[in-house]
């Protein structure tokens, strides 16, 4: 051993650090570049060949190389099988519609799923039931949400940002899609609250930063994550200092409750307006997703060869619509990952998606790791009700990392941090 050997960083550590740097810091910056181009009307939404799409495709190839480099034979095989399946569906449908734009759009959509899948396999194999590695990945999820929150706040304070609604303060910063941000910020906040060993002033400021940005999104999903994190924070405070917590709640109720309600009312103005003016509250919760799905089933043709679409889908571009119609615009998104998967890639992918969650849930229950159960379940429920997980490049990473922790991580507590 040489005198300077202690300065050498092991390759495995260097690679995992590079992986998380690219996923957690590099990709959000590229997403903001894409959002800036959209904001300046240089690039339309969904433009094929955007910086975000190129970056994710490049990182997908890089992660495949990492998986192969670390001799992960089974994960590599699963990634390649899934890749071949999705691309075969897109290529087969392309032989009928002969629309290059539709084929490329399908490749872009499938790459989002494949990139998240490759990140899951690489992280899960690296974790290998190691406590220190589990702590490391949880910290990276917290860092991810924190960095996204900072980007959203910087854009908002600069005045150069994208509004979530036509009225109100709600914003998504310079991210093209705001729905998936609630997952990233929400899970990050939940983990920070739960795994913080001590709630110092710095930790409290960190939590408030995430809570503020989550509220600033102004979406229904952000409300759920916001109040879940607040409840966990109150429980943590109450366990450690019950009397002080009761005093704090009393003071807030007497002096700060009305101002807080006014602030939240301004942030969630769009949702409150809809709640007061829509008689069917289920329609408000579903945001007409139930109608989108009904219309999709009404449009799909299942005669002759088309019946195979139940098994294998109709590709991401056409999905439920007739690929012989010659439409030149992307069909209406169903904003529900289960039905997006079903119409795009068939019942096979739906079963695989549900099965992966059930398997992870059973594994977590055996370990009695209920905070990860909560996180994973919130994301999955969001996915099958409001969507924007599998087909959202930002939030899909959070789900992939949580799934890796669930299946290959170990139960950890705040004492391990």
C-alpha cells in the first residue's frame, strides 16, 4: 500500500456518487433549461428532441453501462427484455400507422419508464441489504427534493417561472410538468421529518423550505403531501416535548391560524374555487380523469387484429385512438398511469406494475418498515389515481429509489443518520 493510497476513491463509490449527481442535480437543471425554452416560446411542450429527452436517453444508456460494468446479469437481462418489449410494441404499431413522429414520441415515452427501471435495478443491486447504503440513498432522496425546491423558489422569486393555473400564486418554477413535483417534494419532506435525529433550527428551516415549496405548487397532490408531512412533524414534536408542542399549537391557533388559512387559501385558490362551484365533488377529485378513461374505452377498436391491443397496447402516441386515422397531434393524456400503461403497452405491463408494488409492500411489512410503506403507497396511489409518475421523468426517479429501498434496503431509524 502506497503512502497516497488513502486518497484513492474506490470505483464503486465513485460510480454511485456520479450516478446520483447526474440524477439528482444534473437532470433537474436540464429540465429547467427545457422549461426556460418553453417559457420563451422557443420550444413547444412535448417537443421531440428537447434537452430533457436527450439527457434522459443519454443517462439511460449510461446506467445500462453501469449495470453491465458491475456484472449485474439478471438486472441487465430484465432491462433489455423490457426495452425490447416496449420498442417492439412501438415498432409493430409503426408498421401500420407509418408515422415517424408517432414512433419517436413512443420511444420518448418508453424511455421514461426504462430509465426509471434501470435506476431501480442499479440502485437495488448496489444496496444489497446494507444499512449504511440504505441511509445514503434516503439522504439522496432528501437532497433531490431540496434541490428541486431551491430551483422552484429561485424561478418564482425571479419572476421568470411557469404558473400552474391562470389565476393564483401556484407555480412549478421552470419545470414543464408540476404534477410530479408534489411527489418529489412530498417524499423528501416526509423522509426529512421522520429521519431527523434532532429538530434543530437548521433542520426546521430545511423542513419549512420544503413545506413552503410543496404548498407553492398549489395542486391537490401537494395538499396531501403537505398535510401528511405536517402531521408527522407534529407527532415527532409531541413525542419529544408534549407540553411545548401543546403550547405551540395553542399559540398558532390563537394568533396565526387565520393568517395561515389566508395564505393557504391564496395558494390553493384554483382548487377552492372549483370546490365551491362544482356540485359533483368526485369530478373535482378526479379532475375529469374518469371521463377521459370512459372516452378512451369508447374509442378503442378491438375487432380482428386490434384485439391484440388488450395484451400489448397500441403504443404511447395513439394508445386507444385509431392509428389509421392519420392524426398529427398527440392524443389526450388519461393522467392515470394504470390506464396509460394499459392502452399504451397492454395488460402485461399493468400486471407487472401492480405486482412490483404488491411484492415491495409484502417485503416492507415483513420488515415492519412502515415509513417506507407510507412513502411508497402515497406514490403508488398518486400514480393510479392522478398519474404523473411512470410517465413523468422527475417523479419516476423518486418512485424507483423508494422501490429499491423497499425491496433491497433494510429498515433504518433516525439513530442511523
